[in-house]
C-alpha cells in the first residue's frame, strides 16, 4: 500500500516534483525528435523512464551539495537548475549552449548550480567525485558530493578504487546507482557476479540500501535520509535506485535485446502518470491543473528548441579558447 503524500511535503513541492519530471520527459522526447531531424548529432542517450531518480535525489540534497553524473545527464542538469534553453543549445552545438557548444550531450556542466559535469567515459566521474569530496572535507565545508552512475559502471576499476578511498578517508560522498538493468545491451546478471548491486559495498564497509527508482517520493525520502547520514557522520553511503529506461541505450540502439512483455511491465510503472494518479487520488491536483502543467512544460521545451535553432554557431576563434583552466 502506497504511503499518503499528505504531510510529507507541502502540496506545492509535490506539484513541483510532477512538473520537473514532466519537463524532463518532454525535453528528452523532443531531443529524440531533433536527433531524427539531424539538428542533434553524435551520441544521444535519453533518460525517459528514469525521471523519478533525478527529481527525487536532487530534492533530497541541498543546493550547496555537488552533483556529478554520467552521459545520460540532461535531466539531472535541468532539475539542478540549468536553463533548458542553454542545455538544448548545447546539444545543438551552438555558442549559447551551457558549455558554448563544445561539450554536447554527454558533457554538460553548470558549476554555478554545483552540477559538476556529465562524463562520457564510463566510471570517469568516480575519482572526480572523490576529489571534490576530499576537497570539501579538507576545507571543513558542510557539503555532500552526490555521484550518479549506471549499473554498468560498477564493474569499472575506478568504482572499486573510489569506494575504497571514500571509506578510508571518511569522505561525505553519496554514491547513487541508477540500475536500469542493462549496460548498453547486457543484462546485469550476465556481467556481474553479484547482481544485487547494493550488496557489493560491504567489502568496503559502506552502508547501502535499495530503493524503488520509479517512485519519486521513495527516492526523495531515501536520499534525504542518506544525505543527512553522510553529512552527520562524514562517511560514504550507497543507494541503488531500481529504474528502467524506456528507450534503447542511445538513439542508435533499437533495444531488440528486451522483450515487449518486459517493456510493457515497466511502462505500467511509469513514474509520471503514476505520480499524477496519486496527486489526483489525494485531492492535491485535478486533471485540469495537471494538464496545465504538462502544457507549460511543452511550451518551455518548444521555446528551448526555438532558442537553439536561432542561436549562432561558435566562431572560428573559439577553437583557441577554454583549452587551459
């Protein structure tokens, strides 16, 4: 039986969760359309289906906390506060993009939001998260570093090295695994000797838990508790959020390795309409308000596409800029 939403958060916060998830879905589906038109090129990894993780986790953190992601990073950047217009322009490769059109889909950065990047190299964010957390610890800052990654990254050497250092140095680091069951097209149990992923932290004396990554409230509450634990004890913690991506690994992947029956089961657990149902059932929002929110998100994404389309390409002189920091 689902826990009542009443009293957990103010109604306006619950509606914000819904709007953020709806915006992320609208943005990602628009990206797919723009990719098909040739406006977005290169690799494009979409987040549709996993929105509850980005929204719930981000809400459970403080604005001063660092966030790092992998290459499926659009939603996490936007939920953290990045302007959807500038994110879309970045995907288009335009000079108005969040990284001046030089990073593209997999390398979004918004340091002003403490969003410290998406990383295309699998597991590349782990040692950087350790470094950021170590720096915060040395400075005595009240700051948690949250590191997002997929299930496939857990077999990288950097994962094990980073867990070891995080525990050894007692760093305020929150590891968040988005387990969508597939590393590209390989199921977890075919690549990991221990397929119940959160158990793997016991070798590093790091506490862990598994949460329903299709339930934004469950994710929020787990992250809120975990972040408070990390902040108080200055030690690492691990969350495995069980979720599902509705599209293939990337736009180049038809996802034929998954059965239609499996896909339908997970589509029935879509975090957005299911959360809308809960909002309606508890009298927090009616259909008209929810439709208004969805329409607002659609307009926001249309504006982002228009902004990106009308933005200039980087000038030739830009090739010499931002080489060193």
